[in-house]
C-alpha cells in the first residue's frame, strides 16, 4: 500500500505572500531581528526584499523557516 503524499505547507504559497504575512506579524524591524539580512534592516521594501530573496537561496530558506514557524504558532 503506497503511503499518502505529505502535505507541503509551502505548496502554492508565493514568496510575496510569505513576506506580506511575516511583515504584518513581525514588522520590518522584527523580520530584521529574526533574519539578519540587509534588505530587512536598511530601508526595507517588499520589492527590494523579493528581488534579493529570489536570487539568494540561503536567505530565502531562512524566510521559509520563519514562515513555517509562524504557521505552527498559528496552528495552521
């Protein structure tokens, strides 16, 4: 009997949606404390953050980890 596929909590979630939800929850200052990257700590914006995260896999992975932690905290 095959095992059922695991539900990936990031399936269908865009990077933009993650950032919008994280920023709404933590604010840019809080994001900068959780994920120490310049695009969150110096003149942050959604556009510059998306651009940086799309070309920087290690930073994107940290943002995804924080988003998953937020989902767990919310009980989603």
